[in-house]
């Protein structure tokens, strides 16, 4: 290529123009002018509004991931808080369930205690409130142990009742506890009165099951299913009028002179916690008057009458 054809002009980067100080001064002056003009006359307000309108979709698009991330963090935090709140609510619900169960138990006990108090008010004998501690370990008998004994005035032979009726009888009294033989025990017996026919008989503990039976009843005895039996009070132990049992079965055997009569106890001993221990009626009777030392008995006076007459002669 001939040297004459080469372009010897300097490139644009090296071209000389206004100096940098001049450019700085002009730009500074223009900036000050624009700021003053925008402040006083709002010259750039339409342009700013136009740019804001044009850039709004872009800003929303760029902010969308940030908003999504914030919403995801809020959702995760809210879910964790909800799970924690649910766990706390379940714990509170479990605690409240225990409290409700305890309250229901206390309410049931209050109802039974009120019934016992009403029963105590209607009895003519002294009564001692007691609590059942545990059931006897003897598998061949039905007995329970209560928390009252000789120290509290409990004596052997005392009737034990609940709000529903007769439970049993104290058979052994210790200083601080007593053993109660239940009516359903095979060796237990209580005199009863049929409230429908007013016929007296005796109820015994059945050999099998938690039931009682009327023994030595004639096959044609006037006993029907549904008859209610109460204590007759003729034994001097149980006060009269206490519920004992209800007739549930009458089997009049032809080959036997006696009927097999099964009874359901009025007071189911299982689950009973509070009972009343009554003093036997015999302890409530006034003692028999004893003759004075200077007064002879009737037989002695009749025997000594002829002697006195003979001496008088």
C-alpha cells in the first residue's frame, strides 16, 4: 500500500477538545440550574413521572422474587408458630382433660357424700363416715378394709351402708382400720322385709357371683321378680328400712319344697369409696334396770314371804 494513502489524523480518543475543567464547570452549572429549575418550577416532574411509569413494571418484576421470598419466610415462620401453638394447645387440652376428669370425680363423690349425709340425717343411730382403703386379698371371700377402727368407736358387728343401701357388716375391728364382710360374701346374712308383702325372711350371700339369695322360702311363697327388700330391724343390728336387694329371679322347682330366689344387691360394692358405719341397734337400746342391793327380786320376795310370816308368829 503506498504511504501517501495512509490516514495520518489522530484517532478520536486522542483528539483535543474542551478541557476537563471546562467540562466540569459546565456540567456543574447545568446541574445547579436543573436543580434550581426543578425546585422552583418543577420542570422535570413530567419526565420523572414518565420514567416512574415506564420503570414500574420492571421494578415490580425485579421485586417479585424478593416478595416471594418474604412471603415464603413468613409462611414458614407462621407454620412453625402454628405447630408450636397447636402443641401447646394439645398439652393444655390434656391438662384440662385431667382436670375435667378430676372435677367429674369430685362431683360424683360430692353427690355420694351428700346422699350419705342425707342418709345420716334420716337414721336414728350414730354413724361414722369412712373410706374404703382396699379389698381383701382372700380370693374366697368378699371383704374390704376401711380407714376407721376401735380408736374412732367402730365395733365388730356394725352395719356398713352407702348412699344406695347396705354394703355389709364389720366383722373385725382393729385400732385404726376395720374389716367389712360384704353382703355378697357366701357367709353373710341379713334379715330382710319384702316391701310389697311385708313378709320377713333372710338374705344370704350367693355361692357364685356378686348376688344374694333368699333361702328356705317355700315354693309357693308370694315372691315376685322386682320385689324390693329392706332391712327388717328384728336382728338388733341393722336399722329398719335400709335398701338391701331386689328380686331378679324366682325358680319354683317342682322336685323341691323350696324356691330358688336370686337377688341383686341395691348397693354394688365394687367402686364404692365412701361409706357410713352405723352403730348396732343393740348398743342404742337403754340398759335394763338392775335391782337395788336392798330390794330383793320378785322370786326371792315370794320365797321369803312365808318365812317372814312364820317369824312374825
